[in-house]
C-alpha cells in the first residue's frame, strides 16, 4: 500500500514541479536502477563489484551505434543492445566468478577498465573521445518522449517494473538459495546446490538490469561518452548501494538519490564535490553503518 502511494506521488511530480526537477528525478531513477542491479550482487549474493558501469555503457553504446551508425529503429536498437549486453554479461560472469571476495572485485574492475579503454580506442565504433550523439528516443504506442514529463513517466514505469522484478526475484525460492550462498557457501555446496551456477545466473540478471539502465541513460542524454563507463561511475553506484543500505529494496534508491542530488547541487558550489560526497559517506558510515534505510528503521523502532 505504501509503495503504491509512493508511486502515485512520484507520478504526480511533473504536475507540481518544473522541467529542471523532472529531469533531475529522471536522473535519480536511472541511477536507482543501476544501483539496484548492483545490489543484487553486493547485498544478496555477497559479491562486491566495481564494474557495473560497464554494462550500462555497453548497452548505451550498443543502442547508440546500431541506431545512429546502422540506422536501426529505437526499438530494434534497444533489442540489439540488450543482446550485446547479455553476451558481455555471460562472458564477464564466466571470468569474474572464478574468484570471490577481493579477487572478484579486482577482476570486475579490470574488465570494466578494459571496456572503458576500448571505447577510446575503437574510434570506428565508439567515435572515441567525441562520443556518439544524435540518438533518437523511442515512441512507445506512438507517444513522443521528447519532452521531460513523458520521458519521466516512461522512465518511472520501466524502473518500477525493474524494482518489482528484483523484489519478486529476491523473495523467491531462488532468492533464498542465493542468500544461502552468500551466508554459507560451503554448506550450500554440501547440500547439493551449485553455488557457481546460482551466482552466475544472478550476475547475468544484474548485468541485464544495468543494461536497461544504460538504455534509459542514453535516451535521456541523447549522447554517450566513454566517461559513462569509468571507474568513477561504478564507484558511485557502489557508494549508492552502501550508503542507502545493501540487501534492501529501498536502500539503493535512497542512496542513488543522495549521490545524484549531491552531484547536481554540490558541484555548483564546490569545485571538489567528490570530497563533499566522501564526507557525507563518512557520516553515514559513522552514524548509520548499516545504511540510511536500515539505520532510519532501527532508530524508528527504538523511538517506539
């Protein structure tokens, strides 16, 4: 009931807010979906990754390249981008899941840096440092998404579907098994569960959800640049998960809102806004070590 009321309130934002706030809300939703996809690995699988932005960038570049260079329609370009993202997720999952813990983190970081470097080197495909512009937004059911409000409603619908899917996924029998591999991998293996396969499926799903965020990202900006795949972008997604509360559904959304709002507002007043973001993160770790959402819920329960 509360989730439905919150969704209605979000849907009414374009009615009460100007274009600036609508566009800012669209950015928060896209960042929230990326953080939620990463939360599948960090919070529910116990696998900390620093390469989630690679899937966002692969989907964004796939959509931009097929749409601008090959002349595909937005729908066909999006489908092609998701096929490319699926292929990369399968390859990266097979490589990264050979390790766990710090080894997994370093492998994901290395692979994302490889993809980031290729976007600069493969000029014929990525246009190098100039990026790819001229991306056309889709027209679902004949509706134009060129204005801020329609695109926001479209983004809200896609992100809501993604979050509902994650909620069903983590509360399913497979989600319970995934939690078991996070807490007791050796015991789960002794009980006959294939720990690697469970993590691999989760990794691929996480990559696909990040790819959906990449499609929204490239449609919102109508432009894609290699900086979207940088380590900073992956670190911001991981920061959103940890700050909001890993292993929760609302945590990545709240964390993404904190990161995006600080980036947009603090950067207008402070040149080194990353330092301010680090200071806020330090305060969260000190006073709400489990994250904003679990920490606030704990304080509310204590107040009652």
